[in-house]
C-alpha cells in the first residue's frame, strides 16, 4: 500500500470539495496524464487571467462589477494554482531520496 505522503493530489476536488488523490507508480498512466493536462490548463488559464487583471486594473473605466468578477476569477485561479503547487511540492519531496 502506498503511504499517504506518496499519493498524488489531483487538480480537482471530489464531492463536498474534498481533495482527490491518485495512488499509482505509473507516471505515464491515463490518470497521471489527465492530471498533468488539467494542471497545464489551470496554469495557462491563471497566466491569461493575470494579464487580464493587469489590463482591468489599469482601466480607469472598470466598474465595481468588473472588479468583483475579476476578484472571483482570480480567487478560483489562485486556488487551482495553489493545488498544483502543493501537488508538485509533494511529488518533489517523495521523489527526492535525500529527504527521506
């Protein structure tokens, strides 16, 4: 059985917002590749949103509703990026034999 610190945190949540984990040694398997692809999309979306945020904040005509929507989208993107960072950080710790 895989130790809890060796499970991969997946880039999506399960029922009730609970984290989902992958228990596999196959980094090229379907679920691993799916998670990698979703993480790439999430990071790309965050990068695009960051550019949009800069433009919106520079726009003197941006209204309160625009800023509220931007804050909501940034919050979602930050949550996704934090999950990716946490997952990859765990993978680095597990794959580094010097840290054991």
